């Protein structure tokens, strides 16, 4: 890990343009690859639009982007960020939306940076980096590893509801004090990544010239987590305005059910800073596409070795669907929040065989997809685009 990305206050700015992201020169393998059958990007885009809207219950607002080798090739938006009932605003590829659990992908990038900088691996234990003093660790926590948090195999006790309590500083402290009381079979829990809101500041302060942080302070850990994410994940790729605070209340994206096309107010998602780590960044489709591009097609955020560890272990990513992965491995992350049927649905996908990356965002729950889920629908749209 290069020190330039680990200094508090240092800002590494790169002009943000997806039109200039590819840093890899053509190799003989790439040249050969270009002569083999390839997916048709125009067809992929057409399939996405048709497969998402196929049942005449299209999302209230949605957008997508498709990039190849870090170069933005397609980006379109449809519908409304706010319906007429809420003060009509069009949905755009540059409109902020709560990216929900896709935030885990970004948090995982930060963790991999800091593990490398601290000469640690994903199999090292988290206990030395927990707040000292008044946190009493429960059974099994002293043996808990970064891998187990990052792959949802921690065995910790929590739920994926009541975020203001379970993902708060107090909720995380209670979880650690309860300890590892469940089996270590895969069990998706938001608290596994919310804990990195404390561990990332701890790992950062452990470095030479690391920032001061009071690990026993909720406000201090929140601030330093956000500072690290901005300065070392987002700003290095030219994204200077990413955090867990939405746009102003009267102009922010609202969240709906598909049946709210002509009636019903949308939900407002406020400031997620105090429960962040596993969710809550507000980003545009184009901003999300930029992170995909730099992650997959450069070594600015992570070395190839660290990126391979993430992909091999699905760190910050969901499992693939083997039966549908017809052209190499597919890597992605879902984000979904639903409150009484209203909410957000996000999917990022990377198709490394051809250097294609895709982002789909929608402010709507309840859409009937052509292939049962947004993820499967994206897979099908990509698979059906091959020449």
C-alpha cells in the first residue's frame, strides 16, 4: 500500500472521467480476445431495459451504466426520483441514491488497504483493534478474524432490522459483549460490516503518523471512518463529495413501491452516518461505475494481489450464481432496503472475462423481474448479449 493514500488530510485528486479510466495497454491476450466472440454492449443495454421493464411494472425511477475496460459505454436513466405527489424530479444517472449494502464493497476495499498497510492478512484476529477499556469481549471474540467478519461467518448475534439500535455504537458494543454464540456457517449480518466503522479507525491510527481517534467515542469513530473512506477510497479516484448524508430534504431521492406510480408518498432516508459501515453511502450511478472501473481496471485502490483476495473470497461481494455464469466468474454486490414494501434496490456487477462492469440503481421495491431478481436479470441480459 502506498503511503500517499494513508495520510490524514492528504487529497489525491484525479480528474473524474469514466472516459479515461483504462490504464492497461493491449496485451497479446487482449488482442486475441478481441477476435473471439464478445458480448454486444448495445444488446446488453437493450436487454437490460427490456428485461427490467418487461412486466409493465417498471420502477418509479431507475438508471444503469455499462462500462468496458473502465470506459463508460452506456448510461441511461428513466422515471422519477420524486413523483408528482412529492414534487416531481426526474431520475438521473447523476442523481444521488442510498446505495444500501453496496456500501459493504467500499468498506471492504478500505479494510484490504489497511490490512496491507499494517502487514496483516484477512486471517489475523480483530481483538487487538477493538476499543480498549470498557468493552468486555464475549466468548469467541478473541479468536474472531477479519475474514470471518468480511465473509459473514462470524457467528455473532444480531438481526438485520432495527438499524438505529443494532448498528449503532451501543448495538455493536452489545454484540461484541454477547460474543460468538452462533455457528460460523454463512449468515449475512449487517453488524459484521458496521463493526468496521470502529475497526477502520483503529487500524488507521495504528499506522505511523496515523490520526488520533478515541475508540471509546461514537462521534470520534464515526468521523474518522468517514474521513478514511473519503480520503482513501473516493477522493483518489476523483469523487470528492461522498458520504452518508442525503441531498436536501426537498430535493433528495425518495423511495417507493412499484404501485406508487400515481399515488402514495415516497420514503425519505436521512443521515446514515451513525449506523454506517455496512450501508448508507449516497452516490450516483456514475460514481458507482467509477469505483467499479478503478477497482477492476487499475491498481490505484488496491494491488492486484489484494483485489484477487477480495474476489476469491467474495469479500464485500455476494456469491455468484454458478449455473448462470456462462462466461467466466461474475462478481457483484446487491443493496436492498424495504420498509413496508417501499425502498431501494441496487446491483453492481463485474464481468472480468470481457472487462465489462454494470451498475443498476432503482428507488423502487416490488418490481417483477424477468428472471426473479435484479441480479439474475442482469446476468441474463449479459448472457443474451453474446454475439
